[in-house]
């Protein structure tokens, strides 16, 4: 890439995106003759999206999202539909998208990757739904969408606790949720057909990191498809069985695990559920439509 000017949009409340680390990262670009501007996100909803769009309008060549999956998703929304590429420096708790493509880059290696890299098109998935108050929502995401108690355990984690304890917060919350899975009835419709499921959680995934490939094999962010994974366990012992099979990389051997791939999915539930969109909570709804947007954003990856 011919990178002369970049913007770093960072979440100061993320797992490790402190101002000091952002300045350190910016320094490695500056030493290679790249002009850098950086902006912290605010408490205002969608601030990372707005900052990314402002950077695009200001004429930057690339926007770096320094934060977790939520920050990365918003920056992607900010550059979508433009010729400006983006890159992600992991600075959140989960960092699932970044971990899918690079392990744990040093600031120096990351800067070199961005300057010498070639952008490639990456899919996103759009979630369209109407909340219980009648307001319509449309949001793109990079990693995954979830419904169900196990999903709520992830999206409901306290930002303060995530910053202090990191991924351990997710582990503990999911473990507690597994004790009382509270499975619910879901109706699913795809271009290929319809099915029903009583599940503790349903996830629609765009990509997963190597450590989680047992959950959804072959999940790719550039194939025009989403992986739909259902944990149909009705109690703790059913989930134990699924976990055992996952540990041996054979989830399909459990009758409480189901997976399929599709480009479009509508999920309906009898009672309002809280969607998990790239790790952040959405608004309660009884139906959501998920659609893959192929090659939505240009991204520099390892």
C-alpha cells in the first residue's frame, strides 16, 4: 500500500488500548514517514463509527481500529462503501477477529504489516430487526451474532470487570450460565428451508480464531457464507457432553450440537431475546434477519 496518512481510532476503556500504547503504536508509523492522527472513542453510541467516517472524509489512506471486536466492527461500518482500507490492532478483551488472522503483533511488526500489506475484501453480516418498542435497527458485524443464555453471558459482561480480569470474566459467566442453560424455542428460516430448535444458544459466525475452530470448522470471513451453530442442550449435563466432544475436536458427535452454513437466516423466538452483536448487547427483539454482505470492507491482514 501507498500509506501516507492514517487514523487510529481507539477505545480508551478497552482491554489494553491506553493512550500510552496508542502513542507507542503511532510512533512506529511516524518513523517510517507516515502521518498519524488518533482519536479516542466516547460514551456516545457509535462514536468509533463516526470517528472512522470523519477520518475518511479528512483523506486518510487507512484507518486502524485499536480496541476489541466492538470497536473494530464500528470502524468497519465507518469505512464501508469507500476506497479506504482498515486494519485492526487488538486492544480489547476477546479480540476474536484480530486473533483469527494474527497472533499478538508487536507495534513494530503491525506497522510494517500495514505499510507493506495489500488490502483484501472481507465479508460482514448485517442484522436487521425491530425491538420490542417498535424501533427498527440495522447493524453490521464482523465476528458473530448470538441469542440465548450462553450468548447473554458474553454480551452482558461488565466493561470494568473485563478491563481488570480480561477473558476470565467470559469464562466465569459462561460457566455459570451453563449450570442453568434455560433453553428456549427458536424457529429458523434459510433459503434452503425451515427448522425448529430448542437451544441454550444460537450463534451466527463470520470468523473464529484458531483456538475456537472446534466450535465451527472452516468458518471464513471471505466465502460469502455464515456458519450457524446451535447448542440444543436443555440442561447442564447435555452441555457437559457438548464440551467433552468439543475438547476432542468432534462436536458433531454430540446430538446437542448442530451446524450449517447459509447466506441468509431469519431467527424467530416466542419471547423477546437480547441479541449479542460482536460481543455487545443489542435491543430485545422477537425476530432478526441476518444477511451476509460479501466483500463489504477492505482490510489489511497478516
